C-alpha cells in the first residue's frame, strides 16, 4: 500500500514537471499578427507582409519558418487548400532573435498569371518554431487567407512591343531600299 502511494506521488510529480516545463517553453516566444487576410490578389501579382517574432526567453533563439496545408476540417468554411506552397517565400527563411527582443520576417505571396487561379479562396498556415528546444517544441501557426481577383494581371510586354516595332521599321526600310536599288538597275 505504501509502495503504491509512492508510485502515485512520483507520477503526480513527474506530470507536474512535464506540464510546467511545456507551459514555460510555450510562453518563450510569440508571433504577430496571428492571422493575415489578403483580398483581391489578382493572378500574376504578388504582395508582401511582415511577421514579428518576439523572443521572451533569456537566451538568443533561432526560429525557422515554413508553410503547412491544414486539413479540410481545420480550414475556415469556404476556403480550399492552397495549390502550391512554393508561391510563398520568407526573407529570411530562419531568423535569430536576441533574448527579450523581436525580429521581423518578410513573407511574400506570388500567384502565377493564369486564369485558372482567378476567383479562388484558399487557406494555408505559416509555421514558426524554434530551431532547437530543451524539452517541447512549440509550433505557432499563422492563418493566411488568400482571395484572388477575377482578372489576370498580364506582365508588361513593352520589350515585345518594342521588338515588333523595330522589326516592322527594319522590314519597311529594307523593302524601300531594295525597291530603290531595283529601279536604279532598270534605268
């Protein structure tokens, strides 16, 4: 009976240590904003926003950023799975944040110029986690909601138009030159 009591006390102490350590680790950093909503991003366009990571720990930490496609049951109603996580990039991909301070990371979303990506509503999560951890690794997820516009932004075709114009000028100049030469030979 006494032996079982000691086992029970040991189990309670072990659970308290595990839970108190996980709470301490979970509170060592924060990320803002917690949610980002991008509306009317036309295919062919890109947009940028910043994530602020605050290190509440007493030592410097390196944080890594990633993307995560949540299950359909975890996404907001009416939101589909984001088609390609490579359309999202971070600068930098990982950041070292000094103890008691914050650091900014730029996130860029670039949707390819294709009509099939118009009028869509997607959701993807941006993950932030410490590179190393003592006990428990906590991942923070920022909900990113993206709605695309109905029109596709075409890329600038100035170079193509200038090339066509130069080609037309050279062609008409060449025709004029050879006709003139032909007249001079006939005379």
